[in-house]
C-alpha cells in the first residue's frame, strides 16, 4: 500500500470517529411553572350596622283646664287667704298668693301701679320703702308711703266690714266717674255697700285680679275704688 492510500484511509477513519451515531434524543425542556397567586380567602367585612335612633317623643303635658274664675271655689279660698294674710300681717302667706309674674297694686284707681314680685311681697309688712302712689283724685296731693302704712290699713278696713264678692263686675254704690278695670283678665270685687247714715256714699270696693298659673289661681293685681267728689 502506498503512502497516499494510507493517508486517505486515516482521514476516513478520523471522520467516522467524530460522527455520533446514537439516536438523537430531544432535550427535555425546562418546565416553567406559572404559579397562580395564592388567593387568600378574604371575606367581605361585615358592614357596621347603622342604627337609626328611635325618635324620642316628649309628651306634651296638657294642663288641667281650670274652672271659670266665677265658679272655682279655689278662687274664693284665694281671697280668704288674702284676707287672713292682711289681718295677721303674714308676709309668707301673702307671698304664696302673688302671681310669679308679679302683683300690681293701685291705691288710687288712676294712680301709679306699684308692682311686687312674690319674694318682695313676703316683706311688705316690714319694709319701710316709700312708694309713689300718685295723686289723690280729690285733693290732688301726692301720696307716698310704704305698702304697710298706705295700703294695708285700707285693706284691713275692707275685710273687717260686711262685704260681698262679685266676679268680673266692678260693684259700686254710685260714682261720679266710670268704673273700669284696667286689665283684660279676670277679677273679683270685694264690695262694701256703705252705710245708710252716710247715704251709702262710703261704699268701698277692692278689685282683686286673678289668673291661673299651673292650674293654681293667684293674684296679679289689687286696685281700690270709692266715691270721689
């Protein structure tokens, strides 16, 4: 064998040795795991209950309908209590009879109205405070003085005489003027008819204004009337 032939055989052998005759095996692909996100079992929170408050109903207290002033025996009791407070100089009792809105007192029918609250009425038999009661319709002179010195003596005289009570009527024994009640609310007249010897010209009337507060009759005014020349 020649050198040339030997060389060719060697090349063939080397070529065949570099070839892989094993059956081709497809490579196993790397599996890509697509992981599903873990879903936590989230429950919707229980909604807070909104409580609608039950409306509070304030009961309307309907005051007891008071009887007519003219038929209510409590009003007569009120006047009897006024009499007792005046004759015994009981300020505490008088205070309990006065309206919480005050009591206006007129010594003269056309004079000044002096107003006393219940807490002031308690001391009317003690205080020396001089009020201005206005002008005397006969003399024109000014009248000043304390309730105890000016008004009480006239009330004592009225309650110590034989009198009659008249509801919403300014009872009188004859006058040179027109008797008028200066308020729109109810009143009682404490009327003394006078004496025959004086031709009944010494008649005297104290009018007591009465109103109801919380179903209770109380005094809101006191005014006197008498014969004027």
